[in-house]
C-alpha cells in the first residue's frame, strides 16, 4: 500500500493544480481607477506682502470632482523650505479655493495636495513674487504642464 502513496500524491497534485489556471484577462475583472487631473490657477502677477486666492479645478474623466476628501495648498519660499504655509481649500461649487499670503519678493513653490476617490496627486508649481534678483531669474524653472495626474499614491 505504501508504494501507491507517492504516485497517488503526484496524480492528485496534478489534477488539483491543473484546475487552478490563471485567467489571462484577470486584470479586466477589476475596475481600473481613472486618473485624477488638476488645473491649478494662480494670479498672473503676485506682489509681495499680499494675500492671494489660489484655485484648483480637480477633474476625473472630464468631469469636475466635487467630493475630494481633502485639498490643501502648501506654499513655501525657495530659500525657506522649512516655513511651509498650509491653506485648506474649500469647494465653491466649481473649484477648490484657498488664500495664501506672500510676505516678500522671491521664488515660491505652491504644491496642491489633493486626496480624492482613493487617489493622491501633488501638482507643484513655481511662482515669482514681486521683483526677482538676477540669480533668482536664472534659477526660475520653465513652466511645466498644468496637469499632473500620474501620482496615485504617496
């Protein structure tokens, strides 16, 4: 009877494993989330010692996202990254808005931190405030696309 144990296990294992095959289109069985996109709107010119309204239009599949879990603007001056101003945005019926204060001339970063529908995107823009030195003008990066939607986790 012992001589049938190993061949029997091999046959049984083969039968069981052959029943479990990978479905070649298994990825289609799961709903693929559509990426979020964000269009951040900033004032054309920003003066030092001013408070500005920052706006972002969040979209998914060309439709406005009005149910974001959280939207924040994080603002900091290039030479003072430890001094981050955080402004929570509120939905106004068409986009998310918040106010930020720009105390002095220089280059600032504005990171829009968006959590919505299980996704997290962080479009970041560089803006000039007031008058810039020649050194600051040289370091100013060319504008990137306004839409950054390739981040789904962070």
